[in-house]
């Protein structure tokens, strides 16, 4: 058997020569200005550029955030995914992208709390920095909360996906929107009715999108929990991270006692959200990930109280 030669016989050129081989070139003469004040600012060109732009800015920006909750853990750090945009007049060529990130860094250093008062201040500061008529701050993040099993009370962490959105105008007015998306258990009423025993169940995804009144700035309770309760209290059963056998029996029986079509669930959640005085418009979407089909069952309700 021949031996494998593990020694290296490659004669490598110097690193600078290796870079040259792979395309690097010597720096050329620098004739353009180096200081910001002397540089041409293309984005600030003033001319008729045909259309106003509704939203321009940066998206998919990950940044550390602080989340306060009425459910343990009461204070938690997380990662927010930001979209920061502004309206752009037709007489302006472009926006200054770096200013979005500068303001995010400034706000983050001050402790970027995921509350509407905090995001409103962020939006005001951003509008002033950009000198635009309208800015929008949109952030999505996972909200974690402790959940104990219904019988043996073993604890674990569940989470829902939450969104906050603030649009601020130069005249001082603002709009506030929030969303929550969470999983629940649904049991099919038809399956229960026609079968001699048992009934199929599945996970249902409930998404609640809301437009809030200005009252949202002064709430003394957690609006996230209100939306979560609306989704979970109307489902066949709640989803738990840890279930022992007595817990599983409890959950299974609860689902059997509360069968829900996707149509039932979307209507019941809508009724709870309708009763929230700080919500003026909402969209409820329920999606059942069917256990006996390859397709999903879906239902949606949109409602605006002001249109009554």
C-alpha cells in the first residue's frame, strides 16, 4: 500500500502578489472631494421628478428592542425587524438613507421600548431629521410569555408574533396600528357530529390586525394580551409548550367540548375585538392547517366601527 504524502510543495507568492493575480489593482489618483461639505449631493437635486413617492426608506432592519408585558417575563429583550419610510415630494430626487439608520441608532441607545408612546417619539424625531411631511415606523417582533399546563402546571414559553406601526405627519397628527398572530387548537364540528367517536383537530392560526384610537397612548394594560385573549378564549383549546398526560387529557376534552369551524372562530374573535373601545378598525384572519386535507381552511372579516 502506497503512503499518502501530506507535505505541501506549493510555492506561494507573497500576499500582495496573490491579490494582484485575483484582480486587485494599485490605488489610483484621488481627485474628487473627500469632505461631505464639498461632495455633490445627488439626492438633494431639485426638479420635477414626475411622481410623489408614497414610501421610501429602509426595510428588513434587525435591531435590539425592549418589550414590556403583563405576562411573565414582564420585561424582555428581543430583536425587532424594522421598516422605516417617509413620503417623498415629486420635486425631490431622493431621501437620505443613512438618516434612517442614524435615528434608529440614537433611539436604540436611549432604550427602544416597544410601546406606542416610545415609537411616536421615534417617529417625531425621524420626521425632524429627514425634514419630510410624513414618516412611518413599522416593527415586527416575537413576544414571549410563560404558559403553564392546565392540570400539572408545568411551565414553558409560548410566543406570538406582534407588530406595531406609527405614521406621523408634520402637522402633529399620527395613526397607530397593531397586529398579533398566534396559534390555537380547533376541532371540527362536522367531524364530531358525523363520527361514531372522535373528531379531527388541527392548529389554527389567528391573525388580528387593528387600527387604534389615540387612547392606545394612555392604556394602563397591555393591548397585546387583550388581542391574545380574544384569539385563545374563542378557540377549541389553547396551545401549551409542556403537557403531561393529565394536561393532555384536559386539553383534548376541552377541544371536544368547544368545536369550531374556521367561520365560527373568525366571528367569535371579531366580536371580542369589536368590544374593545381602543380599536376603531380591524381585520381578523383565521387559517386552519387541516389535518385531513393538504389544503388550509381560511376565513377573514374586516370591519370599521366609524362606518356604522
